[in-house]
């Protein structure tokens, strides 16, 4: 049986999700609700097989391995620590990732 991971979401990532939801909901509340459902399903899926997700392109200059789950056009950035998956950011794919918020 595959290992199960505990998924934790940082406050920063929670704020990201709330801001994206609010942005989408201004024009299309049903689309915002559908997006939120999709993000929640994808984050829950990280309880199993989080290593299926690729390492972020920005990782070359970091000493800590961060991965991403892409649900276009958004990226869920996370890291794996033991049996935990820590969601650190949820950003638009066109947005530059501020590496200062990631541990080096």
C-alpha cells in the first residue's frame, strides 16, 4: 500500500487561494466555485504520490526541493518533508514566483 502523506497548507497559500477565488468570482461566481473544487481535489490528491509532480523550474538556485502541481493556469507550489506535504503558494502560471518566500 502506498505511503499516505499529511497535507498542510500555509497561511500564505490559503491567502493565495482566497484571492484567486475572489478574483474569479467577481466576473463568474460559478467558475470560481468550480475552480475552488478543482484546487481542493488536486491538493487532496497529494496525500498519495506527491512525487509524481515535477520539481519547479526555479529550483536550480534553491537548496530545498519544491514541486508543483499545475492546474492551468495556476501552479500549486509545495515541498515534501518526511510524511508531510506543505503547500507554500498557489499562483498564476504567468506570475513570477518570489523565491524570497521559499526557504533556501
